[in-house]
C-alpha cells in the first residue's frame, strides 16, 4: 500500500512532511476488502520513503506533490489527531491561515466507495473520535454481518455489560479520545482526562509531584548554566551508621579482601599515581593542586572562599575519626564476646572440677578396698581372704565403681589378688574324677574379669584380658598334666570333662587342647591299632570325639581305611564280624569315600560268593545268597544290582529254561519263581534292571506254555502262567504309583526349607557334594601340606583349597581351576 497519504506539504517552503493523523479515508477503507493494493516497486524497495512515486498510484494528500529539498533543515510538527473534513471547526487558538481540506474538494476518483461487506456503513458515522458511545450502540454494526465477533466472545464467557477478564476487571466502555485545542504536545493545554478515565481511575498523582517530575525531566535537556552557583550539600552520619558500616566491611569475603589489596596504577591525571586498593580510587579526595585550573567563563564568577588544603585536612580528620569509632566498636564487641566465652569456660571448668573430685573420691575408695585385700592376703593375717569374699569385692567394684573398674588395669589386679587364691582352690583337683569341679567359680570370675571389648573372646591377647590369662596360667597346667597321663581308648572321662567345660573355656584355649593335646594322642593310638588282633573296636573310642572335634578327625580316616582294607584281604563273606566293624563308619565317612571303600574291598568278595552259588530247584542251598543279601544296607543298590546281574540272574534264567524244556510241573515253577522273588527287598525289586530280569522270566514261561511244540500239556498251565504274569505286572504298576505318590508327599513336606538346608555351607562342602554326585573319592592326605593348606585327593588328582579357589598340582606349579574342569579331569 502506498505511503503517500501520510505525507503533506508545508505552506512556506513546500517541504514534504510526514503526517500521522487518522483520516476519513483510513476509516472508510479499513474494512474494505476491495481497496486498491499497492505493490512495492524495485525503486521503493531500494530507497524506502525517499523513492520517487507516480502521482497516479497515490491517494490524494493534503498538498500537491512537490520536489523535496533535502538540504533544508528538519522541522517537526505536532502529531495531534486530525479530525474529519466534514466536522472540523475552527478554534480560537488555531492559526487563521490553516484551513481544513473538505471532502467535496477532493477529486472524484479519491472519494471512498461503500463497503461491499454487507451493511449500510456510512462515512458520516465516526469511529471513536471526540466522544463516547453507550454500550447499547457498541457492536451494533454486527447486525449487518454474521456476528462472529460477538459469538466468539460469548463462547469464551463474555457477558454483555461486564468487563473482559477472568474476574470482569476490564473496562466496559471503549477508550475515549479527547480533542486537543491546538497542535501543541501532550499536556500543553492542561489535563486531557475524559469523564470515563476519571470514573475508572479516580486516584491520580498530585500536581506538585507531577510538576516536580516534569521539571526534573525538563532539566535533563538543558545546559546547566548555574553550575558554579550550586550550594554545597552536607551529609551527616550518626555513630550507629558508622558502626553498621564497620560491621559490613568486616564481613568481606575472601575474594573481596584479595581485591582490596590489588595494586592499581592511575594514569588518568597529569601524573602517574599508585593506589593499593580499588576503594582508594572510589574514595580518593580532591587533594590540593591535583586538578588543573579551569579557565573562568564569561558569566562565571571567581570563588570568594577557596581553601582546598583546609578541606583536604578536614576530610582526613573526619576519616580518621570514623575509623577510630569503628575500631572502638569492634574492640567493644570483642570484649563482650570474650566475657561470654570466659563465662562458658568457667561453667565448663566447674563441671570438670566436680567430675574430677567425684572420680578422686571413687578412686580413693577403690584403693582402700584393694589395700584391704592385699593386707588380708599376707601370710600372718588373722582373717585371710577367701575366693568367695574376693569375688564379692570385685562384684562391688563392678557395680558401684564401674567406670573406674573398666579403666583400671584388671590384669595386674587379678594377677596380684585372684591368681594365688585360684591356685590354692585347684591344688588337689583331678579333672577325670570330678569333671565339674570349679565350673561355678570359673563362670562367676568370667563375668567379672573377661574384657567385653574382645569380640567373642576369640583373640589370644593375654595382656588385655585377665580371665584368659587366668585360664591359661592357672587352669591349663592341670589339663596338660591329666592329658599326658590319659589313655585314648578310655575316652569317656576325657570327653565328659571337656563337654562340661566347653561353655566356660575360651575358644582359642579349647582349640589348643583339641589340636595340640588330644589329636596327637588319638593319631598315635590309631597308628598302633590292629583290627585283626584288637578286641576293642576302633569306633568305640573314636566316635565319641565327633561332636567336639568334627572335621579335625578327618586326617585319621585315611589310615583307618587302609588298616581295614588290609584286614579284609583274607576275609570271606561268611564272617559277619566285618559288617559289625564297618557298619558304624558308614555315617562317618563321606558317601563317596564309603562307596569307594565298599567297591574296592567288599563287592569283589560278594561277587565271588555269588559265583559259588549253585541254583538247584530240587535241593537249593541258600547260605551264599544270604551272605550277599545281608550287605544290602551297607553297599549301594546300584552295586548290589550289578552283582546280581552279573553273577546270579544268568545262572537263574538258564536253570529256568532247562526246567521248562523237560515237561515241568508249572505249579512248581510258579512257586519257585515267587519264592526267589520274595528273597529280594522292595528297594531292589523296584530297580529297573531287576524288573527286566523277572519280566524276562515271565516271558520265557509264557512262550513255553503257548508253543505247540511238545506233547502233553498240563491242564490249566497256560491260564495259570497268564494269570501270574498279569498279577506280577499289576503289582509292579501299583508299586511304581505308590512310590511316585510317596515322593510327591515327601517333597511337599520338605518344601523349600529342606532344599535350603541342603545347601553347602562352604566351598569344601560343595566340592564334597559334587564328588559324591559323580562317585569320585575326595579325602585329605595325612601329614602333607602346601603353604599351610591341607592337601586332598580328588580321584587321582592332588588339590588344595585357598580362599574359595581350587589349585591343582601341575608339572612345576599349582594351577587354579574351576570345579567343573576339576570334575572332568577326575573322570
């Protein structure tokens, strides 16, 4: 759109000026969609408002098109609101030469046309110029349109007659415009407030404040001609303000303090100056002869009284006084803080003094009690001290003077007082005859002397625990003497003695007794034991130590196994004494080592016995079979089934076939079959291999009775054999179903707890479990260690365990390996 309608001409020099009034043409064509559009030419895009335009493309303006004189000075005109030509009236204050341009004088082609948007919008209907309209007429022109604006407002919650906004805080009537008398600036002709603005905003600034603000803004555009006539302004500071200033400056942060000590070189004057902080620059004084003399102006007058030296000295005195006031305030505050701190120190020292006095009185009482005990322990004392009285004294010390008792050196006190009495008490004691003697006294002294700070008294620190030292120096010598004279085969008295003292003796002392005193005696006795000549079985004097020693006895199992294996070399299954000797060791040895021992020493003998068995249906000797079956609980089911498959069933089935080929009596064969089957337990019969053998016998009998070969057939034989087959197989099915139901019930009863209980406790137990699952012998090697660690045999591999890692002996070094790799190597 062309900008020519915004330009007018000055009558005097013909210079084209910008005009910003709203004209009738603007109002009439604001909502005209068919108004003429102006496309910007290339020249207009290049030169903007200074581009040359054709008169045909511009709308009529207030003056003719004239060439501009860009060398003329710029003149400004007021931007008042121009009224329409039809209603413009002459005012008294306006210029007489000014005449408004009327609409009739405009060329015909510039007269605005009617809007074609619907409605009878007349150019004579003014917008909002020169007055206000009532609310009834507001938006009335929408009756000629679709009224989309009013609908949108009502849709968003607008209520006619109320203001806009969430709380209807907007103004109701449109903003009014007030016509200015002349062309002066805003406010030049007085207040321009309308009636509506007075109603909406009744509170206004006072005239004095407005005038003061106006003068202040006006002074910014004037040159200060009275600069030399300013009166000096005086500022006054109270003592409290100076104190506050000193406190603020004292609270400078570390970076600010560093900045306050920066060296600054000032080169803004005639001479170079050096300051030692930024604050000196901001507070530097007007030192005499510091600034050059300013030449006096035409209108300026020389100063009548100018003493810069005196002013400088006075300012220095003021600064010094301020610093003295601030320093005095700081010193006063420091003294007050010191008084408060000293009062707190006096209170604390009084509490410490009272506590020390109480501690001194308690220590004096404790010292009196200890001296009394020492006096009564003298040889010639009339009232000697007994162990019970000494215990009561220590109980008093522990109850009434607990802090002093804990802080005192109980070890030295017990050595001086308790140990002589304890030696006298245990002087004639025989542990094997009276194993419970002194347990009550020791239990009492344990609570009195044992150091609570030692974790479960597992540390061997005799210098810090009086009870441990008492047990080691007084009680332990008696135990050593009695163990030296003790016979390992008479284990009952020694086991009872240690069982009765296990709750009172420190753990490390009990370990020392078992490892250094008991185990060597047992090991020596095992080495001298001969299973062929000794009448006392070894389990009778080894097994009672299992609850106390547990894994400590494992090194003894290997020599015991070797001696038993040597004794079984000439053994025959008819001798039942071997079972009586071996049976107690079944639960002691690990399942893997026990099975390995049985397979090596017992199973071959039982196989030889079954080979010697002769199966004769007419005259059967069952002794050899009974000797083998008697070991069923000792050897595993798989080993027993292997013996029967290899040495018994081939001969048994051969005898059955021979018998069936010679016109037998099938009733006798049925009895013979059922008789042999009844000799086996249900556990053996449930094994699939045994089932297959007996089913094979039934098939042989069915084929014999169903074949047409042969002459005479016993009446009913075929039906009897078929019935027997059906009955036996139904029993097998019923037994399998019962076993499955029993296993399901056991699993339901055990639940998760039983599965959790079977988890190995440490890495060694896990290796033991894996060895049992794969039938691998896992046992320790007696007397051999590597770097203090026990050596074990895992099958034929030598290993040791260190911190949960298995090390396998290689060609030159020990190599760590995984558990699965170890199992594969052992297989």
